[in-house]
């Protein structure tokens, strides 16, 4: 199988030039080990410590500080979450070496170091953290484009009138987990479904370290949330429909986030006096997880399911590229309770600019589909950069209303959105 170029690679390299430690977090089997091994081969880093190997893990537990001190200049440590004391040993080594950059590259399939030292991070001020997601569509096509940053370009990155043939036949809802049959290699629906079930069952415990979580109830919470991607998370309603206490559901969501199974887009609140919803939207960290939770194996999604899956797909395609550049961008959503206007997704740049995005599964769209984007632009004149309606058609359209400049709001087919930049 051809190894695909990952868009996060340059960010890891830059991080190691500036900081003693780089931590690459992300879900199990998204490609963290493969990426770090490729970087190690490219740069000649010969020391790899794989904590998934029982013998290596035992050596680290005996005396991590001595073991790591005797290794080379850049040490790659895979599955670092398996030994909690490891980060304290790394902290002592880094401090002893006066913070020389590029000492350690760590990977973790659960969040590293957030629960130690009374909840503080042992590596605070000594590391940079980046996240690797499952394959983006751009990575699968061989051109990992930093999509989130691209949408903030000065000129519109898409030309109205441009047409591109739609992809057909590919069950894109199977997601981008490289090792799952049916993602990078052909497999029938039943094989894909069984592989996804095994994956979820193996990953669930990663977010519950140190707790006595009921994995059956945790799985039920995951399926409930993942099967409804993009829904606003109202805790009282979720607790009622699941038949659980709100505190239990809240702890489940924290565990699912820690295991990189679920992610949230918080509500955008530019100022405290604005009447905006405070409820986040939830998404599965891979669209295949959402499809599996919906029960899609041999059958295709219904039109309603397809719309939800497409919103999840766009959200994850954007979220996956947030760490690829030095631009500080976050993913949010927006809704005004008074006007009832909303946008599905909102990219907010550190400089204050915002890009609202609507997602439509239809193959044709019009000005009415941009109403939420226009409302956001009217409410945020100084921050609005450009808006996009992502849809399932094949032509870029200018949907800008008369009170906005041309190309302020563009309808862009998904295949054009993720296509190789021209």
C-alpha cells in the first residue's frame, strides 16, 4: 500500500525546531506511528521507544529517566499514554538540558498529561501539542491542502462558474481510518461494519483510565451522539433520552473526547451581551464512526442521514487541518436566538476574522441557502471575511446578496472544496 503524505508533517518538524517536546495526539489507528516513523527515517532519528511492546514498557517503568537519558538527540516515544510517570521523567530531562529543542517526539492515543500533578500538565511550557486526525480527502487524493487556512485567503479561492465532475459510486461515509477495510482498500459493507465495531470497542477504554466507567453505557452514549452529528448538545435532553443522569452523560462525553471518538464545536460568542446559544455541536471524529453508529453497513444512508454525514464530513475535514499551519484558527458554530438564524460551522481566526459555512447535501442550491451566512455577515460586519455553502453539486456559484460585494458568499461543491489547489 502506498504511504500517503500527511499534512501535519511540516508542523511537527517546525515544532521540534522550536520546542524540546512535540506531542502528537489523535485517535488510535489514524496513522500517528507511521507518520512519526517516516519523519524519523527522513531525519535520521534512530531511537524509537514503543510502549505497546510489553518488554519496552517494563523497562520504562523500572527507570524511565535513566533509559531516556542514554538515548540520542531526538527520541520518538510511541503510545506514551501507557505509562503516566513517563512525562515527569521527560520533564526532568528537558529541564536538566536547559530546554534544548527537538529532544522528544511523543504520540498518544489518549490525551497525555492532563490529569497529572493535580490536573496540571507536566510538560507545560516545554512542549507543543498537535493533533493527527483520520485521512482527509485531500490526503487521500495525494495533495494535503491546509483547507481551514485556505478559506481565509485574501482572494476568493474558488472561481464562480468553475465546474468539476462529481465523484460517484464511492461510499465516502466509511470515513478515513487508514487500516479499516473499505477505506483505502475494497471491502463489502459487512466487513467494514465488523471492523468498525471492533475499533470502537477497543478504543472506548482509552478515555476511561483511572475510572470505573460502565463501558456498555458509554457505548450507548457514543452511539446516541455519533448517530446524530451536528446536533446541539442539550445535556438535560440527552440525559433524558439516554435514561441517565446529566453528570453521567457529561463524564461520558469527557471520556469520548479523551479517546478521540467525539469532538465538539463550541458556540461562537463575540461579546457577552449577545443572545447566542451556549450549546455546543457534537461530531464523530471520523465520518465512518457516525455512519457505523447509524447502522450503515450494507445499506446506503437515507437522505436525512446523508445530510448529517455530509455536515460531519465537512466539519472533520476542516478540523483536521487546523494544526497544519501557524495560523491560529478554531472551529465554532453560530446561532442567534432572537433572529433564529444560524450557520452550521464557523472558522474564527486569531486576528478576529470569521468564515461562516453552511453544509447542504442537495445537488442544487440558491440564495435562500445562504440566509444564515448573510445574517452572520450583517451581525458581524467587521469580522466577516467570506462565507461558503458547501453542497453536493458540481459548479461554483456566487450567492452574494446585493448588500455584500461579489464573491462574498460562494456555493462550492465538496469535491471542489477539497480538490488540488489551482
